[in-house]
C-alpha cells in the first residue's frame, strides 16, 4: 500500500489542489525533519508538501478514514 500511495501522489492522482490558499508553519525538531527527508528521498517526492501529503494519507488509510 505505501508504494501504491506514493505512486498516486507522484503521478498527481492524489494532489494538493489549493496549496496557495493555505500556509501553515509546522514546528519540527531535527529528528522529525530528518525522517521527512528520508521519506522524501525514499519515495522520490518533489517537495515536502508531497511528503506531508503521503504521511497524512497513509495515516488516514491505516485508520480507515480514507481508502485508495
């Protein structure tokens, strides 16, 4: 499932539609940022927005809130 989700995000099937309308600052410690960077590199995401989208969707699918 994580690979399928990553492919959908990279191909644009799951995308942030109104990124310019919302801007939020996240406070992350160095370890958390390093984990985001590792996920970004592992799945080949273009930026941290795609990486965060992946994390949110994966958690939502795992919790039964969303489905692929």
